[in-house]
C-alpha cells in the first residue's frame, strides 16, 4: 500500500465530530500488528500543526479522549494522513459539548504510545480550567 494518495480531502465529520475510522474505506494493514513498531495511535481530531491543538486545553482534552482514538497499523495511519486533510476543528461551543458529554459519561483520557497508554480520569479541576478558557475564547 502506498502512503501517497491520488487526491486529498478533508476528513469527514458529523455534527462537529470526526466519523469513526470504521466508516472510512481504508485498506487493511499488511503489517504484523503484534509488533510494537507496526502500530500507531491515531487521534480522530488532528491538525496540520500539532501545536494548534495543544494551544488550547479544551482541544487537547478533546483530542485525548480515549473514544476518539484508534490503534491502527503504521501503514494505514500513513495512508489516512496522506489521503485526508485534518478534520475541521469544532467551534469552542461544539468542543465544550463534546468534552462535557465525555466528562459526564466518565470517559477516560488516553496519552502515551499505542503500546504504552496512560489512562486518566477527567477531573473537576480540569473542567474548571476548560470553562475558564472557554469564557476567554468565545
């Protein structure tokens, strides 16, 4: 499978959220996924400049939601990024809704690598920081 795609299109979204990777027509990985270096963690929310997301607590929190990440073969990961431009980032209000729904549902944040994930609970203090940031950016 080639990492280069013929055309590039924006990663599809629905109601401000990237669609699950299972809804995309992606090739199967040809790699042995039992080998650590063959697997990557794909964040459904990604940006052209990684720093763009990390500039805001609300976007970084949304990106780190465990339910918005997939472990996929490096070849499929490269193909995905070569085929799709980053999804449109949600508005601050949409991002706040996504993060609050996750907090209320008890979803975890996942950081670290595909084979060495670190899971964290979202805290009330984090949500207070997000609310303060939201008030400043809207």
